[in-house]
């Protein structure tokens, strides 16, 4: 088994590029910057007191990035969190006598905090992800398992007539030209079948223990509550193992949902199980495709809302029922008045209150149940309501 010093030396290989990244945090106050520079230059100074000081820098940066609007946060503050998180990894490794389960879990926690609240440095964009992959390759943690619920194996039979809805068209893996002409240009939703049969995820992700073994100690942000429009809705940081054991297999209590989460950027090993659909190439910009994870138990919902980007919602595990409405029907859907919820409707299409929302009766409802291996193309500005009918894992691809 590797020693602390050997792991320290491996992590230290990134030290030179991290040092070069200090140029990217030029606006950082002199005290914090000189301290980071000193520890990167003379790693023999890394001791228990250094751990306290580095953590203090991270805490201070975290306070700064949580002031005001997240989109307006100065990048140098977040890059400092990334750099300091790396430095904290070095210090924790150097200052302990042996590799323990507690230490490894603590290191993962440092990494994930840095990924979630920091941002990539130009010199090494995948700095913390590479540190995590290295630790993962060592197999330092014992793997626990949990009993698999049969909830995701339920056969779902739902009649669209129940909702007075039109069934969304479903077609077998179309040609690029056909998809572009008849759905991208026409801005028309469609279910695509047999387009991702080659994904390893279709087999691997059926077993929830796969996630525990691969990424159990990794920290993620989980949405707690019915949906984001409710007053009691909140978010909580927890490990993937805690999430699976406390929420995936529980039908009572609060709902937990790993929703709209950049899981594949945080844990690249999971990204190896999926392949970006070729249909995403129809982009008006050179921006990369946003890949988001949606993982939760039966009953999770995304309230009726619309997005500004094209969306391929891909079902990997379980089934979801989805209601869609054209942008032309927006006036019948009663969007919230609040600025942050202007793209979200007050109506629940499963049981609309026509006394409260009488115009809804004039809206044209489209409906589908998305099964494993299927993708739903949702054009920009199309309203959609999504409910998990079983334990579910979906991947969405968003692009302009």
C-alpha cells in the first residue's frame, strides 16, 4: 500500500502549474496571495498550523463569493478557492502519519468543495478532478453495498387520454438531415428511440451500488423538498452514498433530488459511461454542450417551466412522464410573477385547478412516458413538466 509521502509526491506534481496559476488571481489581497505563494514554494512549511491558515483563506473566499449575485462573482475569488483547495490537499497529506479512511474521505470533501465553489484555472482546468481520479485509482476506501429496490423495475402503463393530451411523436433513430429539418427547424418535440443503445450507462447504472463504488464518498448538492417553487424547498450537501441510502430507497419523508447537476464535470469517470448525441451538433454557437444529471427516487418532479436552450432529455434508468406545451400557449399557463420564476408555471398539468386557472382549458397538451434508452427533444421555450414514475436517472444535453 502506498505511503503518505508517495501520495504527497504524486499530488505535488501539479505544484508548478498551480504556482503559475497565481497570475490568474492578481487581484487577491496581498496577505492571502503571499501566504499561498509561500506554501507552494516551500512545502516543508506545510504543518498543522498551515492547514488552519489555508482553511481560513478558503472560508474567507467562500464568504466573498456568497455576497450578491452568483453570476457577478469575480473569477479570481473562485480560482483562489480552487488553488487553496489543492494546497489544502497537500497539507493534509503531508501532516498525517498514515492513510486512513477518515483522511481519504476528508480529501474528497476538500476536492468537491473546491470544484463546486471554485472554478477551473487556465493552467490546469481539471486540477481537482485529476486529484480525485488519482485517489480513486488507489482504491483506498472499502465499498459498502445496499439492497436494490424493485421500484425502478415497475411496468408503467399510463393512458394519455386521462390528461386529454396529444401523444408526442416517437421515431426510430432519424438521420441527421431528417432531425434537423423536421424538428430543429420546425421547433417540434419528438421522442427518439434506439439512439443510445451503445451507452455503457444503460447497463451499469441499473445497479445503484455502481454509484456507491465509483463515487460514494463524493460530495454533491441535493435538492430537498417537493420542488423549487415551494417555501420549504432547500439544498443540502451530502455524499452520493448518503443520498442513495437516505433518499433513493425511501418513500416516506422529504424528497431528495440530484437535479440539474454537473455531475460529469465533477466526476469524469461517470462521463465515460455516456456519449454526447450527434444531434447536438446543430448549434448556432461554438459553446460546449451543457450536460446535466437528474437522479432521484420515484415522485421527483420538475414543475412546468421552459428553458432558453435546445434540450435532449435522455432517459437511462427508470421512467418519467412528461407534459409539454407550445410557447404559443404561454398565456394559458399562468407564469409566476416573481422575476426568478417567470419561466415557471403555477399550473400542475396532472390535476389543473380550472377554477383558479380557467384559461388552462385552452392549452394544447402534449404527453409522453420516457423509458430507458429513449431521448426527448424539447425545443427552446417549450414548456415541460417532468415526473419520475420510478427510481430514475436522466441526462440532459442543452445547447444553443
